[in-house]
């Protein structure tokens, strides 16, 4: 299938993969572990309103997995992809890894006998389906229900009374229920009580400030070590500090032996690890370990760690794209990205965190006020995460940072791949 777009002169032309911006929205289970992403594509040529329109073009992009590198984008998770009638009747499915995708049937699709037969065929071939934005038990929902595994409810479109009426019958039919647009902890708690199985949204990344909260011993040790690095302490003193905390020592050795670090031989001592990493890399891994430390209870990837690592890497890559010879700028950009979620991690206001960790003024301005060059990078990363709501500022930031759609696409895929590798190794 070849997707086309219609330029102003009316002539059609093929849509290329890298004419799309890419976003992935996390889907969590009841243990708040990351299990899937919904992949969203925004046509770079059509402006902010066209996020999920022209699904046929989107699907064509998805289909070329050799170019898209779907495994790079979703890692070990599942990928949820929107499909409409044109997509369902096309031949793209030979490109899709059926064990890795859940196909979301859009609510606007008209159900015909041909469509039902096609979905039945795809189910027999091993594809899984979800029904998107269900708001009532309509005739079309009844027709599709035997063929789908997951029912999605948009919390912004559904009053609680309607949810309470619809949910039991879908549960009785053995369907998994997914709540999307979960943006606050309170919404998550309500959905848990209602019996939802999966949750889509960024509630886990919103800081919930707790007065009097204290850092765990391991977190405290990491923060103190970061302070030593910022004050240019002797290498021997840094090594002693690492060795004083068994958990920190173990995690450092485990992380330094991951493919993401690129060690050519196994690193077995703290001294070797410090020599391999150098101070700026050590600072980076300490920041990552702050997010990894609270996550020991689960074996699945933790969404906050993955999101923080993605932001850090994306900002680093953007900085390298803007000024390829300025490694210091890239290191600072990484710090801004990964520190941007520390208020959520610690449940402490960002201002208080920055009083404990000495950072340069540009980092403070970015983290507190989203100002300056690093602030623009951070805002762009945040707009990408919420690409459905991203308005004209998204395009203005891309122009300000002198990035093309192809640049941003490539940087995103690299950041996704790197952060997923880091998150897997941190558990």
C-alpha cells in the first residue's frame, strides 16, 4: 500500500516515513508497570490538528517496519496502533509483527459485513484487537465485541454514571478494560476501584508533593555522591563513597556492563567502572539509578524511569544535532531532561531539589521556568509526549531549535531505543 498526501497544487505524491512526527503514550497495568505503548503519528506537513487523521498514511508508515524499526520504538512492550476501514482492507498486515501489536478499531469506522469478515480473518491469523472510545453499547459495538479483547474508555468523554452502567457487561463478556486520558493520581485511584485492567496517560509523571518526605538511604547516598562530583572531589574519595553503599555498588556494576554503555569487556570492579565512565558519564548513571532505586518491587519496566531516560537522551541528541562539537552542552541537556521528573520521583518541589543539588543557572531556569535553550528543548520533549494536545507551539519549538521533521524522527527513535535498554537493565 502506498500512502499519498495532497499538496496545494492538487497533485498527489508518496508520503515518506520521515514526514511524520512520532509519539508513544505509555499503557500501564494494575501494578503500574509498563506493558504497552499507543503509537501516534502526526503528519509533519499538515499542522497541529491532523494528529490521527489520514490513518491510511499512518498505517503505511507503520507497515514499513524495516524503516520504522518498530522494535526500537516499543522495545519489549506491545504497540497499540489505530486502524480504520481502509487500513483493515489493505495488505499492510504482512509487515506487522502480530505478536507485538494490538490494533485499535477507531470509533468512527462504519461496520459492514466485509469489515467483520476481514477482522475475523485477521483474528484467526493471530492479530489482537481493541475497541476505541466506547461510549455506549451500540449495535456496532455488539457486532465487534466477540472479535476484540480490549475495550477502551476515554475518561474525558465518559461520565462516571455511564462507566458504571457499561463496565459490568463488558467484564462479564471477558473483556479487558483500558482507561485512557488518565491524568491525575485521583483518576487512577478511581479507575482501580472501578476494576480497570489497564491505564493510559501521564498521571504517573505528575508530582504529588508530600510534606516531610525523606529520601531513602540509597537515594541519599546517590545525591551525596552527585554532590561530590559537582565539587570535583578526588577519585579515591568518590570510589570510597560508592563502596560504602552495597546497593549503589551493585547497581553501578550492573549498569556499566549493559550494551548501552558499550564496554568491550566485563567490568568487575568499582575502580574499573569509574575509569570507564569518567565523571560526566558517572553523573548520568547516578541520575538514572535514582529512578531505578524505588522500582525494585516489580520486574517490569517502570514508566517514570523510562520516561526520564527518554527525555534525557532526546535532549542530549537534540543538543548534539544543534552543536555537534559541544559535548558539554549535550551533557547539560541530558541532565535537564532526566532531572525534569525528579519532583515526581521524590514528591518534593523542584525548587527544594535544586537547593540540594548544585546546578548551573541555565539548568535551574529550564527546570523551574522552562526558559532558555534547554527550556525550549524540554518543552519540545513534553509536547511530543502529549502530541494530541500539542498546538502551534510544537512547530514553533522545532523551528526555534532548527530541527527538520526527519531530524526529530531519527532522534526520537534513537532515544526510545536507548531508554528502553537502560530501563530493562536497571531492574
